[in-house]
C-alpha cells in the first residue's frame, strides 16, 4: 500500500516589520514615561519602558523632552532626570550620539531661554552632571561635545564651571581636578581669547582644575603684595578652607607654599577678617575657630608660629595698637591650638631687630596673658 507523502508545510507567515514611530509618537511616549518616572521614581520601570519603545535612533527626542520637562522644576527632578539618562547610557539603551543630539538641541537655544530662566546653566548642569558617574560618559568627551554649540556664544566655560562645582559635592576637589587633567582639558580651549585664565579660574572657584598644570604662570610664585591681596579676597569671600588649600596648591610653587611669606600673609588675612566693631574693637572668635585648621596646615613648626605672631604684631601697629585687641587674639589662638606656649614665649623674648616696631607697646598689652600662661603652667607642673 503506497504511503501518502506528507504535504509540505506552509512557510510561517512573517509579521510585517513594525513601522518606525513618528517623532510625535516618540515625544508623546517620552513625556508619559518621564512624567510617571518623576512621579513614582521607579528607575527599573522607566528603563524597561524606554527599551520597549524600541526606537534607539530616535532617542534624542527622549533626551530633549527630558531636559525640557525638568528645566523649570525642582533640583531633585533635574537630578533624577540626569540619573535616568546615566542609567540608559550605562545599559547601552541610549547611544551617546543620540544623547548629544538631544542635548545640543537645547544648548543651541539656551542663551535665549536664559531670559526667562536666569539660572539655566546651573539647571542644565544638574541634568548633565550625573552622566559623569561610573559607566557614563568620559569627562573629556562630554565637555568637548557640550561646549561646541556654546563656544561661539562665550558660554561654554560657564556651563563647565557649574558641572564641576556640582561634581565636587560628590567627590573631593582633588579627584575632580585629576579627572579634568587626565582628560587633557584646558580652560584656554573654552574661554574667549581675551579672557584671563587665572582670573577666571580664581573668580569661579575652580582652582582645583589647575593642580600642577603650568597653565597658570603664577605657579612660579606671586609678589608679596599680590599674594596678600589674593588671600584677603579669598578670606573676605568666606571661601572655605579647602578652597584656600586648592588655591595655594594651584598658584604657588613649593618654595612659596612653605614660606614665611605665606604664613604672614595668611595670618594677616585671617586676623583682619576676625576683627569686629570699632572703639572698642573685638575679636570674632568664631572666625578664628573656623580658620584654625587652615592656619595649622601652614604653621608647621615653632618658627612658623613665631612668624605668624610677628604678622599679628605688625597688624596691630598698622591699626595703631587698639586696646586689648592683641590680648583677645592671643587668648583665641592659644585656645584653638593654633599657637603653642613655646612660640608665645619665643615671641615675648625675641630681640630680632627687624621685628621691633611696636614690640614694646604690644608686650605691655599682653602682660596679663603671659602671667596667666605661667601660672597655668606652674599649676599643671604641681598637679
């Protein structure tokens, strides 16, 4: 009996290719995903939704929509948007060219938007900074790309400063400066030709980017008057101690950074900033307390402490020896462990001819301090 041959199977029907989404569809879907993500802050779900859109070559629309949607919201919303973009880049869902394209569309009109959004550069930085986290985008590549549309407007450096300062909230200034230098970045490339790099870097508080870079000519050392002026400005602006450390590291060579000249200039700036009132003058001890660690870093031995006391003596002479002011400084500097007993005694007995101006009056004004110091010492010896 002849066997029937099995009828050939019909080839499976292939599903027609899914039509590419229109830009309007991508934008509509992007808005919905972003709104839900910002509302419930569910990162996993948002990543899944973007993947399911299956439009890798149109994700610049998602980036642009994300930036537009959060620019005028809270700092938290902008940060969350930045974190989502970072995760999309890290997962490979968002191709970097699409990220840049979406961002560029905003950056090209950012200066016009600044009329209505004065803090736009900070807001953009809040969205951009998270992509510098591990697994995101390399600093050199990111900074060169985002600055392209801003260079003709003279705004590139403004945005980069905001990004760097935000970055420093999550890492040390030293680490951020290292990333900048490892990326081979130079402020000269982002500033208008006629702008002074050193002044810009100091004004914008990003001295940490210079490090050992000889981009700053002042690394060769500053003249005393300029050193005093720059430190006065930093202390007056209430720059935190870390910023002063960074400034010294960026602007002074090793010799000047460990010199008596720096100690005297710094002591003068700090003490001047701590003087309050007038007739009588008083010492704002809190100011000295805040600067104690700064002074201790450079007052490395008894000789440096003695130089600091000479600087304080010179400041009193300049102010025409106000009553009790030196005594108040001595008390505070001793209490904060900025100047130790040995240095006070060396200052008291010093006959250095270069440091005699006003010494007699200064000594008389602190007789009670030295009496107290000796009594306290005797008590501790007897106990």
